[in-house]
C-alpha cells in the first residue's frame, strides 16, 4: 500500500516540530508526556544531540511510534529525528551534499507524492566561517527544493530554520538586524523561498499576530519577558494550501529554549 493511499484513508494529519536542544534533557522534562498528550501523526525534533544506539529504548521507540534518526558525525551536536505512526515509502537522510549531511541535518520521509523534510538549518552566529556555511546551505537547499516543486511534488519543510523574516517575528527588529538569523541577506532568502512556491503556514493563518515567538535566549533569561524570535517554521508548497486547517505556536510548553510549533492539515481537501 503506498503512502498516498494511506493518507487518503484519514481526515487529518497533525505535525509537530520542536528543537529540543538535547533529547535526553528534554525527555527528563516531559517530552514523552507531551507526545502522549498531543498525539500527533508526526513529531519532528531537531538538535537531539545523540545517537540512537546509545539511548534508552523508551526514547528510540515510544509506544505506537517508529523513529528515523539522523545524527552528526561529531558527538553531542545537531541531529534530527522524526517519530511517526505511519511507515513511509522511502526515507532519506540528506540531500546528497556531504558537508551538510554529515552534520545530521535532514530526515526526509516520502509518502507517495508527499515529502516531509525535518531540517535543522545551520546557525551562523559562531563566526565568519559558519556564517558563510549557513548562507551556502540556504542557497543549495533552496535549489534542491525547487527541483521537487518543478516535479509537481507536495512538500512540507519544517524545523528550526534559524531565520526570522518579518519585523514582528523578533522582539527588537532594529537592534537584531545585524545578528545572524535576522540579517537582511537571510530575510531576503526567506522572501525568495516563499516566492519560489512555499507558504509559511503560521503567517498564512495569523498574518498580523505579534509577540508570537518560538525561541528565547537562555543567557538573557528572555522567556520570562518574551524577548523572543520566531525561527521555527512549518512551510508547505502551494499545492497543499487547501489542506491547511490550523497552525499554532505552543509557547507554554517548556523543556527547551525553543517551543513546539504545530500544523494540522486535511489531505483530502
């Protein structure tokens, strides 16, 4: 049975994306209680900082879910994992570019003509080398995605983009305009990404909402006063627009310096 046939048997699909900043730590802070409560079809985590062969089975295989892990060659760094109730037709762990794939930045699941990309985008704040690494990643990934769009596929790209693009996506747009994640070049990239065929699902349904953020600095104790950034996104291609039902940011969910973001869709639409 193909993934496309499977999805035609359900009315809705719920996807949650969350940068957990260390899965062991987040697990101790209620990650799997959250999973049981929210009961998504997909839980996509970034920055798990682990290797599944060194984790407890309760983390690798929570009841009712299968998991697909991409881990960085460097221990304790990066990594993404997708938990799902539904067996995919195909799993990929990169986009064929070793310098990015070796950092554990992708899990890609295919269900028929639907692709779900769980991605941890690079952070460019560590210095000029990482800034250039990030900018190259953004361009090459956009080129990769354009080929999927041109092929007529339905594409969901979710995760920690490490980019905020609208002024009301950060708490201080003037001061932060020189900081990685809100640089003019990065905001321009996001604008082109949308023009190329993607929809920012949260902004599609909540175009004018302000002070809705998904990340707050630990160092500045910023969460208490909501000095945040909206850098975690779930974006879909235009051919999925009619399927969008709800999108939200779960600011009250603790466990990381990020919070989860959620998308619900009706793929029969």
